[in-house]
C-alpha cells in the first residue's frame, strides 16, 4: 500500500472506531455489564431517584435481555413506595411478562403494596410461558393475599389501627385493604392455594414443597378461620384420660395453646 | 375466670410440655384447674401441628356451636368476647348444635 493511502486508511479506521465507541455510550459492553455499572454508581453514593431514569432507559433499550428485568427490579427495591415503582410495575406488565427472569422479581413485586402489583402477579401466573415464573407468581400472590388477610383481621379487631394502616400502605392501597370483605378474601386465597396444589405441588420452596404449603394453608383457611366450625380435637389430658372438644358443644370455649420451656 | 364458674363456659388447654410428671406438679403449684390435652410432649404435637400453632400463647374462642369467633384476643377484648358469646348463647332457644359451617352465627 502506498504510504499516503495507508495513513488515510488508518485515520479512517481510528475515527470510525471512536465513532462506534461513542454510539454505544461508554461501552461496547453487554446489557448485564451496563446494569452492573449503574448499580456501582448507586453504591458509590448516587441518589436512587437520579439513577432511576437510566435504569428505565436500559430496560427500554434491551427489552429481551434479562438485565432489563433486573433494572426494573432495582427500581422496585430502591424506590419502593415512590411513583417510580408504579412505573416499573407497569413496564414489567407491558413488556416483560414473557421473560424467564420474572421469577426472580416476584418477591419484590409482592412487597410493592399496590393493586398493580397484585394484578401483575395474576397476569404472570396466567400468561407466562415459564413454569418457574408461574410457580413464583402463584406463591407470592398467595403470600400477598395472606398478608392482606392479616391486615384485614387486625382492622376488624382494632378499628383504631386504620390510621396506621393508611400511613404504612399509602392512602390508595390502605383504603383498598380497609374495604376488603374477609370472606371474599378467604375465597380468593383458597383459589390461589388450590391452583398451587394443582399445578406446582412439586416445586421446592424454603420450607418444603409448594404442595405442602398449599395443603397447610388450605386447611387453615377452610377450618381455622373465624366463622368456621373448629376441627375436632381428641386426645389424652395430662392425667391420661381421653376427651374430645365436641363434648363441649353448647358452651363457649376458650382454647389456649400453652406450655413452658 | 371465677365469675364464669356458673356459666356455660370452658377453658381448655393444649399443652406442649415434654415432662408429664413435672406438668402435674406445675398444675398443682399454679392451681390450674382447667383441663388440657397433653400434645405428645412437644410443640410439634399432632394438635398443634393441625392447628398450625407456632407462637404461644395462641387463643381461639368458640361459640356454643363450635364456631371459631375470635383469635388471639387478650385482656379486655378477651373478656368482651366471652361476654358477648355468653349473651348470645343465653338469648338462643335450646337446640342441638349441628355441624353447619356458614350460619349467620358469625355475625357479631
């Protein structure tokens, strides 16, 4: 090659390399690497609010990459009761229902106290093509509804705690909780646990299989909720004599589970 | 609880203590006169497992039909709950309790 064209060619190559470098930002790196870099910025002290937009951009730019879901998960974690969380939930619902990565985000979705979160889990359960996502959505939807039941029971027992509930959960979700009918809620819980038992019984969870969890919860909902006839108890008393709970029908009974240790 | 002696009320326990003989001594020492099931000597006994009890004390209040009406009430709320259910029982015509699940009996 003649020297002048060589120089021109080299110059052209160097310039185009620099141009390409600019085009993909400060990286020719993968979405995962870009995600990590944003996380590092946060850990270095940047305010989550400032970084949120960049995480959203990442999710927009690489919708098929798991890093997009990670990015939205980050927003859910760091900006939990902020408007950005709602936006993240909406994005997940709109663009990422098919993602296998959604399984890992289900716990955080459940922790975001909102109707959108509940809807998203139901959508994932119905629409995801991945069994693992369906199972996690089912589990965390069930846990979310269990938590609602606890709050509703608390509100019935102590109506004065309503203010604290509104404060903790925000007005919209707080009011929603206060309006829930305990019987309907139990029906919903029953349906979700029945689905769990039917479709995900063998999936492992922290304390056993989802089948075991479902059976335990279904028993509780069906037989140990307020308004249900208590299951029979029979066994020996401390002196070895057999007796049954049903012997006490016709009386008001206080059952006390107690012991020393 | 003394004023409940003449009322159709029963306090029943489910006990998780491991040593039955020690427990008999405890009953005497603490003058516990109400009856308890001994749930096989551990907190994983069959009754506690079935009722999914992990924290103690856990309390359930049942009405005259065996329906669970209150859970984990204490102090005044407990007294009120028992009083309410006793009033309810007194106001009803005598009937054999049938195992009906969803009667209107769960209205306060």
